C-alpha cells in the first residue's frame, strides 16, 4: 500500500517511510491510496469472531501488503491484550469502554500498535536505535511511554511541563525506567512542543541520532483505532441490535472519529456518526456553516479535547473530497459547556449508576439528545473516570475508587531529568547520551 499526503505534494510513499516520518514533507497528513472493503461474509460472521480476529482482518486490509502475515498477526494480538467491552447504560445507549488498557485511555491501542510496528521495521532493517521524542500535556505521554516500554531498538523521551500535569499522569511515565526517559521541563506544554520541533529541525542532532515522533497524526497510531469500531458493531450484533447503529465520538484532534469513518468506508454498517465537542467546537461550527475557522483552544474539564485546530480535519476533508454536504450526511455535531458536561455526569451516575468521565459525558449526552426512534447508539468512553479523579469527585460528590492498575503506578518511584526550556540544554543532553 502506498500513502499520499493530504497536501498532494507527496505520493507513492511506502508504509515504513510514512510511519518513520509521521508528517509528510509538505506538512500534510498521510492517507492510504486505497480503502479496501471487507467482504460480506466477514460482516455476516463478525459476531462469532474474537476482538483479535476482527482486528487482524481490519489490519490486513491496510497493512497486509507490507507486513508478513505472522508478524502482523503477532503485532495485532500483542497490541490487544485487553478487552474493549460494550456496556449498556440506558435505553438504546451503549458505552464502548476503551479504558481497559495499561494507561486507561483509548490512546493505548494506537500507541501499542505503532510501537510494535516500528520495532518490526527496526529489526528488519538492522537499523540503529530510533529515538522517539514526544511532548505531552498528560495523556499522550503515558500512552506512548507504556506502549513503547521494553520495545527493543527504541528509546522514548517524554517531555512534560514541570508541575503542570496531575500526579497520576506524571507517575504513568516517570516510573517506568528501561527504555523510557522522562524529561521535566521548567516551562509550559508549548515550550515542550517547541523543544521537540527544534530537535527535529536540528541538523547536527539528526546526524548524531535517528529521531522520530509518535504523535497522533502518525498512520500507525491512527488506523488501528478502526479495530474497536468493528468490534463494537460485532458486540451489538450479538445482542441482536445492530440494524441502525449510530456512533458518537468525543473528539479533539479528530483522529479517533476519522478511524471510524474509515471503517464505514470499508463497509461497516454504521448509519451515521456524531462528533461531540466541548466548547472547542470549530468542527461543529464547520458542520453548521461550511466554513472552517481554527482558533486558540480554551481550557475545559474535558481537557484532552481542548483543541482549537484539529489536525485530522485535513483527513476528514480528503476522505470526502472536500464535499461539505457529503460530510454532513455522515457526521453531525454537538457541543457542550463544562456545566452541561458536569450535569450529564451527575445525572447518569444518579439515574443509571454509570460513572462517565468528562469526555465520555459529551458523547453520552449527544446520544441522549440526538438519537432517533429505531436507532441504537454507541458512545466511545475514551478514558477511565479515575484519571480525572478530582474533577469527577467534585462533580458527583463521592469518592472515586482508583483501579489497581492506576494504583500500581502510584507506588512506583518518580525518575526524571530536570531541564530548562532552552534548546541548547536539551540538545547537549541528547548529544551526550550515547
Ligand atoms: C485524546 C483524547 C480524546 C480526543 O481524541 P481525538 O482522537 O484527538 O479526537 C478524547 N478523550 C480522551 C480521554 C483523550 O485522551
């Protein structure tokens, strides 16, 4: 399979280059040349297949031409060593729980898959060590660090702003050791991101060591997210309720929902999608007006969705040939204030005894308001509520139990390298590493 850039200046790129580069040289996002439909018999028997079997069939459609069958199967099976169960919440509304992975958020799926795929390329080429640089405001760092933990040939540097991530988040990437190094930058998230960008542009550094990024625009992180859309459908079919499925995705950078749209293009019988936003609602505005106006993000309680210029918007446009009418036919939008998100969390806890996290709450609410008679709704519960313990406890007025997996991180000892926000310091540090 070849990949082209959404900016159309690059095409015919092989999978390995697309994965190692991440972003195309013309600053566009890579798209696969073709999106293969899966055969009817697959959809007929899908409710009798396991998550891993389903995921392998989907992975094969994208990566099968470039990766040997056994290897791809190993990568898929090892990535998905946890379940993503579909749980009933209220009338015709189901939660697809994507928080049963190591860091309790959906980003585990893409990060684990990408780590294993990159590890395969490194082994195959006999490449020297590849160094992954990732700046994080919290959640991405933990998913990437844990996804890449122990993968041979890769070293990960997580840059995070000192004192600006929660204790739980910090523990998830500073206690791992092995091939993971946490760098505690005396600055903001933007400073961390600027350091990473400068590193990628620095000739001397790139001659010294192979650098790559693991952010969410990478095709190896983005495409595997399609797996659980198919599995969600399979679970609904098992329950005999898969005739008119609507899937609602709490969205920030729009990588997650775009993977679902790819699934629909492969024939997955989803009637329509809903993109749920917090107050950062440039996509919602685009749906209403046809005009896309990125703007600076504003802070909300669903902070992983605080994105003012969603990077995967380019992929949505490309997928629909920039046709606003076609986009509106498949996707509708919703947008909620912090007060509405909190109200939804409180009510759902009181009425249905289901604890939503602030992101999932946007998705659930959009279904309660937007589902039509005869439709069955699935929202993606993108993270475990305990990851936002303080916010959730304040809203529901009750203590939240921390799952054992999160507790285990809390017991580890924090290890980090303190650095200033000056690029020269970061560069010297990297140059003297090997
Ligand atoms: C990253 C994230 C999102 C947003 O996903 P996108 O793919 O960026 O749209 C939503 N919820 C949680 C908990 C996240 O970590």
